[in-house]
């Protein structure tokens, strides 16, 4: 019962990932089901128009991976960039915020992208990591997007 409540709370507090899959490359042949692969997804920051994060990560194939029951590896790489002429903020930003999440296994593992505001340097820092209900992973990657000095970051 407590486990179910924790899962519901976690799902309610996390933002749904709305990624555009850009590419995938096969890394290992599987006789049945999809091959193991690396995928590249693009995530637009919902509160910062003009910034997109590109995340690459392993996806497990085989029968379990094909039907969505496999647990993907915890490693991911991230690169976030300004993709428009100007960056616009959709409201005030908290100092740290989980902006994207996506499941990596049927119940217990999630990929996160967290935005951290570096006020001193007028920069947005993005961190990707995965967690697991019982035992998370220290694997992570970080990237930064400097914002023009003429555009201060609005803070909560």
C-alpha cells in the first residue's frame, strides 16, 4: 500500500517527457524483437523558449524491450543549446527544477533532466541522471547554456 502511494505521488509530481526522437543506431543484434540501440531525443525546455536539450541513451531490445518490459541502462549523455535567435522565459524559474522525466523500466526507473539556474553567471545548467525506487545510479551528465547578459533570468 505504501509502495503504491509512493509510486502515485512520484508520477503526479513528475513532468511528462515530450521528446522528439531524432535518430537511433543499432548496437547489438537480437534474434527476437528489436535490436539494442542508442537513441537521440530532443526535449524543448517548457519554461525556456529557444532552448533544446539533446539526450542520447541506450535502449534495450529483445522481446522484453520490444514490449516495454526491459530495464534500460542508466547511462545518458546531454547537450543543451540555444536554438532560437532569442531566449524567452515563460514565467519565473525556481533555482532547481526537474523539467523532463521519462520511464526507463516498467515501474521503478526514470530518466531525469534537471535545470539549475546559475544566477552569478546568468547561465542555465542541465543535469541528466536516472533514479530507481530502491537504488539509483551515480551516472550523470551535465551541460550549460549561457544567457546573454542583456537578458537576466527571472527567478522565483
